[in-house]
C-alpha cells in the first residue's frame, strides 16, 4: 500500500508540474527544494550515496580520467569523429573536459559516450523526467577532470608508443573478444605506471559476447553488470537490482582459463540524452554503464588517498593499481549464489573468483573504510587494512600478517591479493611469462597455547591468475589468525628479484543470506512456480554439463538438487511473496539512500 501511495503522489506531482510548466522545470522558474530524489539510483546499492553522506567532500576533485570512446558511424570506411559526449547538455555545464584536436571532420556526438560521461561527471540540480519527476542528478565524480580520447587516436598516440595519458584512471566501456596488441599495450601501461584500468567485460550470451579485452586483461579491473528488477515500472527498475546473469553479463573463464569479471555493479541509470539539453533516459542493463560506476568508485578512493599522506602508498606509481584493485575486490558484497568458478566446490582453491560475479558487487563505502583503516606492514595488524609490499624470490619468500578477532562467532575473513603481470614496453607488447610470479595466499587458524592445534583454514593458489581471494568463515573457537603470502616459483632463475603486490583484508558478517534473489530467480519481484521451474531446469542442465553457470544452488554445496528444490517450494508455500511485499521490503531498506541535500 505504501508503494501504491508513493506512486499516486508522484503521478499527482508530475501532472501538477506539467500543467504549470509543460516545457519542463527550469532553475529560473522554480526554487530548489531542500531535498530531492537522487539519480542515478543505481549508486544506492553500491554504497556511493552512503559514502557521500559520510564525506560530501569526495566528489572527484583532483582526480584525472582518460575516457576512451569510439566513433559509431563511418562513411566509406572513414570514421565520422562522433565520439564525444554531448557537452551542451545541462548536466555537463560545469564538467572539466578536454579533447584531442582533429580538424579533418566536424565533431559529432556519441549517445554512448554521453551516457558514460554523465554517470561519471554529470551534475544537474534541476533535472526532470516525465515519469520519475524532478530529481537531483549527480555523477560519481562530478568535480573530476577528464580527457576524452577517440579510440583510434589513443591507440596511435598513447598505446603504440607506451605513453601514459595524464590520468589516474583509464576507463573504457568497449572491448574486443581477442587479446590484441593494443589490449596488451594497456596492460603494459598499468604495470609500468601503476595506472588503474577499468573496462567493461561484455554483455553476455544474448549478444554473443565472450569476456572482452581490455577488461579481461590480467592487470585491468573487468566489470560485469547487475540486472534491474524485471518490471515495467521505471521507478522500481532504476532503484532495484537483482543479480548478474550470463544472458546479460559475460562470464569467465577467459580463453587462458583466468577468472573474470573482477567485480559487478548495476548498469541501468538515468543518463543525459543527446536530443535535448534537459532530457534524461534510462540506459538499460549493459556493462558499458556499470563500468563508469566502478571507475567512479576507484576515483573516490584515489581522491581520498591524495588527501591523506598516510594513504599515499595506495596510489604509488609502483603498484598502486594493485592496491586499488585489491580494495575494491576485497570489499565487494557477495550476492546470492556466489561461489568460486563453476557450479562445483572442487575448484575453490585454484579458482579465486566467481565466473560471473567476480569478487561480488561493488561496495564503495566498504572499500573506503578498508582504505582509511590504513597501510599495515607484515606482523601484528588490525582486522582491517591494506598493504603495498613485495616478495623476493631469493630473500623474502613469504610475508605474514597476524590478526586477532575478539569474537569470531559468525565472522567471515576476506583477504584479496593482487599483482601485475609483465609485458614488453614496446609494440607488440608481448607477455613476459619468465618475469611473472606465482603467489599463494593462506589463512591459518592459530592456537597460541598449543601450536600443534594450528591448522590451515583456507588457501587460494591459482597458477594462472594474478588475483588470489579468500572469503571464509572464522572458526568460532579461534581468535588468532595468520595471513601468509608466499612466492611459489622461487626456483625460477629468470624471475625478477621482487614482485610488488597489493593486499587488502577485512573481517565482516555474512553478507547475502537475507536476499530475496536466492528464490526470485527470474527477478520479477515475486517468488512463485516460475522460479521453481527455472531451478528445476537448471538442475537438469547441471547434470548434463558442468560448463554452464546456473543459478539455484541455495545450499551452496556445489549442486542443484532435491534440498534446493524443497527449499524454494517451502518458500512459495509458506510465504507467498508477491510484488508488493518484495518492493516494500526493498523500499524500507533503501529510502535513506535515495535523497540528498541539493545545495
């Protein structure tokens, strides 16, 4: 009933505004109210609004982006220079954009680049949509600087010459299904200069996208997309998100069997429309638009690290990109059905991430808290922190971090280790496998009184990934733990002396057991026999092949079987959840994240 009442009030408000001002709301005609609905509402689940409420100075000021955009139209195989965002849109009135100069053709406007840039840099206190009504539009980093590069120009003038842009972050909502020289060139830039690279991973089986490079690259942060709730109600679509699905978000592994994506985020946002300077439209569920949300979150971390000298190592040109990646992955929220690799528990130690969720959903506030906990060197450390350090194949072959959990009952330990792969510094930027390290991550439960009771709680040891990730429940009877980092290939005489790494760790409670999307498998807002049918079919398909990523393993035992089917039937019989109940529940939990002072 509350949801219906809210909709009726909103409809009445929209009708009133239309009668009074049929051409839309302007700053000159109407005062700014004290509070407005914030857009994009996709920022709510990812913790961006929570962080902004905690520290409203985090707006991207002092952070520089290189945004790679592609031309969309060609005439006689000649690109038409239509790669730019629509800078005349209201939301870009104060944006700090620079462009490379190419006077051969007049500049065109790209709807795709406009959407990406509005999510990152847009700001409009007088925004309006005929269904949503009036709202305050604010991108993740509205005060950041951005150089907008045309894709081919960036390849020719930066990548091919191994010249980094003047930027803290390279972001690209584009990709190629093959690992080409230019994607390796971006990898080389990340390794050599510590630049954070954030790129879309692809849009799933419906558009025949495998995992796409450069997002699929070892040193990049590859981003998948979380779908909106499957409903015709635009307001609910823009505020409510379910899971990442293989149909819409590309799944790992890569051709060389590495885990991708690294992280997922919502992608359906209201964005600037190129047709009118005050018009906004929804993007739909595409990884192109989840990517700038993650790139923006990385920018907020970088801004904070620039502000505090004690945090400056997190943005070091010598491996700082590994720290930012570790912070984002370590804080990510595990959504329902998160598990390592495929629908099996057998590969948990050799496969560090979930093949569709990566480390989970972006949690900007969690990453920020992990960052400000501070850098801690090996030895006794707090239960939350990070480090930028190194291992040596001849001298320091392991580093140990010791934590004590006062009350370990129902606590989970999360640890993420990231390091760069190595590439040539000149075209064609071939990999240098002889310089790569194979690192291992372990967590030991330590009995201080009786060393013989010390045991290995969990470990992550992929021989091909350059990410190791552990999410494990603490032993309720053990307070002391050791996180042990070691280098496996110490007998490789060709290996460089040192391998820099970024490490982040935290202790939390279980994150996702209360979600409705354990049962609402088609994400339509209700739990019914349609969801049972999906689970049943997934169960049959999982018997035929273990290569598919299938939802429905509620009990997380590596299989969809009778127990899982019984659980969802019990939910359907005893709770009879419907659209209104789920929507009301979501509204109760998110109301505080959807409004902000517009001053």
